[in-house]
C-alpha cells in the first residue's frame, strides 16, 4: 500500500510539472484537496475555450492530427443532443460485430426498449478494425474509425491479455479526446442491453456517473464502491478532461493493470484534487451479472443490463439473448394487463 501511494504521488508531481504548474506535495495521501490546488489547475486546458454561452470548443488537439479531429468533430456534432451536446458511444471490433454477436444484441435492445429507439440517432459506434467498420457502415449511420496504430484488435479479446489491456487503454484516451473537444458522453459496452434511457439516472450535479458491480449501502457518492467502466457518463469540462488525462497517464505506474484497477487507485486523489463529483448508480437500475446478491431482475426499474462477469463471447451472447427474452415477456405481460411501462 505504501509503495502504491508513493508511486502515485510521484506521478502526480511529474504530471503537474509537465503542465508548467507547481504543486507542493505533502507526505499524506490526503494532501490533495480542491482548496489546495493552484488556480491554474482550475482553468480551461489549452484545448478548450469557453464561449459566451458557457459551452466549449476545440482549438487544437495535442495527440492527434487536425484532419482526424475534423472527422471526429463532425461525427460528434451530428450525434450530439441539441440541449447539452451529449453523445452515446460504443466501441466494437470484428468479433463483436459478427452476425448474431454482441453488437446485434446491443442494437436490438434499443429497438425493443421503452423510448430508446430514438436514442440511436445519438449513438456513435467506434470501430477498431476494417471489418467492424464495414459492418457498422451497413447497420448504422454514425461510425468512427479509431486509429489503433496498426494493432490487431479483430478477434475476441481475452480478458486481461496484452491486446485486451491495450484496447481498453486506447478507449480511455479516446474518451479524453471527446471531452477535450467539448462533448459530454455516455460510453456503453456492447455487451450491455438497454431497456430505458440510462441518462435519466444521472443527476444534474454529477461530473461523472458510473455503473458498479455491487451497490452496497444507500450513498451513491461513496467512493469506496467498486467502479465498472463499461457504462460511464462524463460531463464535458476542464476538470473531467484532466481527470481522464491523468487516469490514462497513470497506467505507466501500474503496468499490467486494467483500466478499472488503475481507476480504483487514483479516484480518491483525483476527485479531491480536481473537484470532480463522481456518482455510482445502483445495480437496481444498471443491472449486472456480477451482483450475485440481487437474485431477481426488476424490469420496472432496470435501464440496462451488463453481461460482465461472464467469460467468453458465446456465453455473453447466450446470456444477453436470455435477458432480452425475459424483457420481451415482461413487456407482453404488461401490455396484456393494460400496464403502461415507465420510461425512467
């Protein structure tokens, strides 16, 4: 534990110096507090400029070409909601877009959910290989080809294998880019099926909202809850963009760790240091196979259901097919009883 804290503090010092900001680091891991932050940390980063109505737009992106950012910006503009510039995003590959695979189940759920089909116009599907791009173009109007630097992510990604970790970290970096461009997002794994709009469960005051594998107690702001990054909302701001930047760079301190493990190590320090409000959503609404104590699915409450804690692509597809069948049976029974399904 002492070694992890020491490494984390060393990283935060280096990160601050690289931003031409001086941070005085105390020995206690609790020394990072919003009130102690230099004023420069609370300003808009170089990539964001505030407009007169409080929104932000991109000036330049340090980590990608202007032409690529132009393509991404245009797709984000087309997908974003008009009221608050929020985009729904899903990342997929060849194995997950194969006929009858996860992406099919994912898209099917939008068409069978309660007022979720209209959300498809706000969905940006991000592909990591040529076959996934081809299949996406046939099935959905908003597809973005993520530059993966020649890496091969076409096959089913074995949990915790080197390619799996690489793909997950590239995903974190991509989310940071979207925030830098001034767009809020709801990122969803494709092994999740949707029944209702999960954005209706995100409080207005939250900078970030995340699913969790188990929800214990009644405090959604309890940072000791374990995060699940398969369903995460982030509101565009300088502090959330900085949160993602530091989270991504912290991977070098913990080689071989997946994104969620590193998130667990840095979340307390970063939320305090940057003033980020992080909320966890009850598994009663963001359901998961991981929560073994929640035996029954309450389809009157569920917004989404995640096939995590299920190993193997075929097993995930089979489990999600069964969940969708349960949902359809629930809807049919409600229709027969003359019951109107609530949308939240």
